[in-house]
C-alpha cells in the first residue's frame, strides 16, 4: 500500500474539515464530501490527520506499509466498541463467539414465554375458575398486547437505553414476572369442581386478590418480552460487521440458525413442562421458566467481554433526526426540489424514491439554523423507513395464513384418523410440532449449508439470493399450503357426507391424517423462506440506530395478522350463523365450511403476493458504504481504519495520540 495514496486521502479529509464549518449541502458541489462528514466522527478525522502527519514524521512519498501492518488495518470494526468503550478488535470480539451466548439467551426466552402461554388456558379455566369464553378473551387480549409491546421496547432501546441495557432490564423484569406468577400459583387455588353456579352459566368468582396478582404478573411478563424479544435478536446480529464480506455472509446464517434453534430448541422441554403443569404442580410449572431465565441472565452477562456495541456517531436521537426530515420537508413543500440528478453515477449515495423528502435539504431563506436543515444521510434514512411500509402491508396476507396451523388446521385434524400404528394415535395439536417444526429444523440447515453456497456461486451474493426474493418464495409456498388445505377440507366434507357423518360431530372421518401432511409441511418450508427472510430484511433495511425497531416491525406483522385472523373469523361467523345455521365455523365441523374460509384466505394471500411482487420490482435496497465505489467513501473507510490503528497498543505514537487530539 503506497503511502502517497494515504497522503491524498489525508488531503481530502482536510479539505472536508475546512468546509464543514461554513458549508451547507447545497453549497457543496461535491455533496459526497458532506455525506462523508455525516458518516464519520469529526474527531476521528482530526485524529487521522494528526496521527499520520505528526507520528514520527514517517510519511514520505513512495514508502510502503509493511505486510505486518496490513492485517492490523483490517482487525478493527468501525462503528463498534467493546464493553470498556475501546475500539472493537475483530479477532477478539463479535461473530459466532458472541452470537452463541445471545442465541442461547434467545432460545431460553422463547422457552419461558411458551412455557407459560401454551397451557395458560388450562390454568385460567381450572385454577382460576374462568369460563371458556372469558379465558379465550383474556388470552386474546394478552397475546395482542404481547405482540405490540415489542414496538415500545424497541423504541426505548433505540432512543435511550441501548440494546444491551434493555436486555438486562428485560431479563430482570422477566424473572420478577415469572417469580410473581409462581407465587400466585402457590396461593390457595380456586376449585371450580365445588362451584355451584346459578341458573345462568356464569362461572363462580375466584379470589379477587389472587386474580389481580395473577394479571399483574402476567402482564409484567408481557412487558419484559416486549423489551427482550426485538433487542436480543438485533444485538445478536450487531455482532457481525456488514461492511466485511465474510461477516456479512455469517450474519445471513445467523438469522437462519436463530430461527432454527428458537423453534426446535424448545420442543422437548415444552412437552415436559406441560406434563409437569398438568400432573405435578403449577407452582413448579411456572417456577422452572423463572429458574431458566435466571440462568439466561448469567449466561448473557458471561459473554459481555466478547460483545460489540454499536456507537451512535453524532449522538442525536434517531427518531428526532428522522422526524425532522418530515418536518423540514413539509415546511419547504412549496419550494422546488434541489437538482442533484446531475451528480455522477456512484458519487452521491442517494435514491430516486420519495423525492419530496429532499426538500428537507433546503435551508429556508438561506438560513442554516440547527434543526431547520437535514443532512443527506438523514433524508436517505427517512426514505428507507418509508420504503418499508408497502412491504409490511403486502405481508399481512401471509401473516393471516401463518395463524391457521395452531387453530383451524388443528380443528380440521381432530376429525380424521390420526392413527400412526394400530395402537398409537397422534394428538391433533401435536401435528404442528411433528410436521411444521420438523420441516423447519431440517429445512433451515439444508437451506444454509446446501442451497445458499450453490446460489452464492451463481449470483455472487453473500446470502445466495436477495432477501426480497427469499421472502417472495416463502409467500408463494404459504399460498400453495392454504390451497392444499382448501382442497383437503373439501375432500374431508365429501367423505363425511358419503358416510352419513354430517350430524355426528364426534365421529372419526375415515380419512388418513397423511392427507393433511402437505399443508403442514408447506407451511414449515414457507417459514424457512419468509419468516427468516423478513427478520433479516427488516433488520438490514433500517438505519443502524433503529435495528430493534426493524425487528419490532417484523414482529408486528405477525401480531396484526393474528388479530386480523380473529376479526375475520368472528365477523364471518356472525354473518353466516343466522336463521338457525351453524355458519362457516360451526362446532359441528362436518356441517361447517372451513373450505370457504380457506378459499377466502387464498384470495387474500394471492392479493398480498401480487402486491409484494409489484412493490419489490421498484424497491431500492439501502446502500452500504462497501457498496459504493466513489473516491470519498473509499477515503472514509481508509481513514477510519487508520485512526483505529493509531489507537491500538503496541504501535508507535499510540500513547500520545489522545493528548494530541486534546491539543487539536
């Protein structure tokens, strides 16, 4: 590496620093320079100049950097620090050595969450003496709240606390909530068998204090998972440097293995936990998740020395700076947009969508007051957020179909012959684990270890195929799965009618459970593509300071989809159950019409799929610095690495670098 080239970069940096004090974006002809200023900390640039010019006076034309120094240039992670606040060293931090601790914490959290939620209806109707309708309403409210709280948790983490602190606080809240839940179960349980209700079918009232304490504990758990769920996965992905090609590949694999372990790692423990709750005691059944979360917190803290922590270079609240883009653009809505289309290809990292936001770059009346003008990077971040909205909406059809295996698929399976052998009949609720979970556990390793390398060799992309293509494949497979479900349900109703079982809801339809296998397996494979693709996409396409919000947006798709599914079911049942008719969702499934509902979902899913394809055709991915080949951004990467090199111990001048910076 020629040091003459480094001198040119230093001259370029000094040129930027001189123009920073008095220039606005429209004043700078080379807007790439202004963008560079927004990407690097000014003190870093000053440090580079000081270190390269002052350190031993060692720069002379034609000098070569030794081969021993070159690896050190690549051994720092720009934009990340360690737990001591020092520059992250690539070889000693991040990647899988850190991600393994975080994945373990994520799997343990899922075990704790599903450990109490999967069998909660039994506790409500049994120990708390609630009616089935009341228990269903309580669960729907709790699940709905749980699906929306990640947005609040992500907002607090990205705005104030940071992901690491939020994870620790959420773990403490989780342990407290599960501990209180265990304590509430140890109270004298309400015995519904001794209840003698009046003529009305109203359930007897349990102890109100016990009920209030239970709900407080339950919603404390919901609040804790709202803070932990989006942050722990985002923090795990933060351990991979997206500007490094090898780590970018590893980050794509991280999302695959995260979902694989989250789904498969809790299967056997949940079966054991459900047995303990129903056959041993609820105190132990709630206490085990609390103990697991204690070990989770300890495990997470043990990995602290290996973690990388993302830094916010300019120190501004990301929500405030992006909101100012919309405010400034609205203030200048009458002004003509800045003509920056004449810039050379690759010079300005801007996109052509939502051009009205570029009016935020205009200084009103030539004034450059703080807050009245936005930087190009702020405008691009605002555009990135807006571009996600149509993708989010187009995926709602998929999320509605995603909610069916745990509900209607199970009711459908309960009526058919589920005998695997002459003496063993598989429970209807277990089909979801047997088919969907197994499909995911086998599908994700095959995708990551077989499909991705082959696709990578063809497309030259780190992830093999683009994130949107992966999601679109998943959406299509989900559509095919619900088509299979509709045909199978029509076949089931025909067989029931042929055998005279229309008015015998408890009769077993002489139809093998293997008829339902395709819809379950296709649902699992669809999740391999769509679910993991959505996680990676919403994490990758938001600004670096809003990664938790990105994953909260992904989680909200599933939450809203579940609520929409419940709304459709209740609305359709109300509309079709009049005049003595049982409706589409009659308790007697042999006279119901789940097939009609499935075909309705086919239409909704197909509409969403077509909309998704339409939006993706014009979607512009967020551009990273490593994707840009211009002179200024290459300078940014080099000077940042050289500055980090100056802070490394063992290099001459590093001990006096900080005092030199103070002098400047």
